[in-house]
C-alpha cells in the first residue's frame, strides 16, 4: 500500500465532499493514522486547521459490521459515549476499501496514557453493565449471525482468529526468523487446548445473550483530565456474545497489578462468579493473542513499507514478551 497515494486520494475525496464534512475545502489535509494492531482497516485524520474528522475505511468483508455501527450510531453516541457519526462513505476512495464512516474527532487521550486510570475504568464498568443487557440494541441486530453458547462466542472471537493467523504465518514463515517450526506446532496444540477447555467448562455451555463491544482495549477508551470518557471502534459490536470478553480485555492490564484483588472483587460483585470463571479463560486467550496475532501483523507489515520497520519491531517485542509470560503461566 502506498500511503502517500492513499493520503492524496483521501484528500481529493474530502475536498469534493467538504460541505458535508464541515471542513473548509481549500485548507483540508489528510493524514494516515498508524494502527499498530493490524492493517485490515484504514484510518485517516481529516483537518482544515480548526475542525478535525476521523475517517475509517474497510474492505468488503468488514463492511456489514461498520454499516451496523452506522445504523446504531445515534443510540451509541447518546447512551455509550461513542463518537458522533458525520456521514457514511459508499464509494471506493482507496482500492479495495468499499465502505467507510466519518466521525467527529474525539479530543481525548487513550486510557493507556493515564497514570491513574481507575476513575475511568469504574465509569466504563458501569456502562458495560448496561450495554450487556441492552435490549434496544438487540432489536436492531437481527441480521447478525447468532452464537448459541458462550463457547461458540469464544471460538468465534479467538479460536477462529488464531487459526486464520496461523495460515498467514505459515504462508510467510520465512519472514519470521525468530519463530521455529516447533513453536508453530506448539501454537496449534495450545489453540486446541483452549478449544477443549471452553467446550468442557459448564459456564461456557450457557446461551450467549450479552450485547458486547468485543474490542474494549485501553486504546479504544478515550478520556480527558476530568475523567469524561468515550468508547470508540464499535465495529465488532455483537448482539449475542459474552460479557466476559469485554471485562477480560478491559481489565487485562490490571491482572497482575497490586490492585487486582480490588478489581476481581469488583467484577464478581457486578457480574457474578460464572462470568469471572470465563474471564480467567479469556485472560489466557488474550495473552496467547499477544503471542500469535502480532506475528500476522509482522507479516502484513511487509505490504506497508512506510510503517514496516516500527510495526515489525513492535510486533516482535510483544511476541517475545508475551510468549515468555504465557509459557511461565500455562505451559
């Protein structure tokens, strides 16, 4: 992907649509936003020096989820502090990306940048307790494939992704000089072990009934110095998922902290023992995700030379750290 060409194409589109974007045509600039977590979607910042917009573009296979977000956008903005939708994009601005959304730019910092994120996390937990039982969202999501049980939800969110990642990794194994064949075989055995665990754990056999964000990492929670918060990236929203997924991703950075006892008790009091039991398995999957998924990002970075070096450096560091931690905890 040629980022300079992509930025020019986005700029030309924004200039032609400046009125609906609320931007001054003659002053528009477009800047690619590096997403270290992968290259499936593409994001750009549009600005005229005063007003800023966020443009997110997706490939055809991911368009249904983004269209679902557009359908629910007003409700999510009013009830869960999602960014306000400015307009939909139904034309191919960049080759291979057929659909997109333009949002109001949120002037907040990611949760990961706060020295004391606890006040924001408390607010997000309250929002999640409402989201997971939100019947209004479910009525709009009738077209989304159902996941009969929590086990099915887990397999879709992690096992299937791990298997897709391994296909990419094995196809380009020559790029991953720091990963052995034995390690790849071990990945496969761990994936099967997780599949077995969720299929045999009673709390995973219950019907999946929760409305979930599904990607509530600390980069997707923005806040200001007054601890006002916004939740972004709603394109993984699911109407029949597992609340344990949201809690595990949000609380994962606190899992080995000195405050974990507090957050564990807080979670059990709010969501119950069965959710906490599933969260423990999700924690294991989250760590394995840091081991495997970043290797697919490492491979994909070959196609984006402008950010290849920093993406691959980051991916290798995360993989090696997470691999060592995973082995010490679970092997």
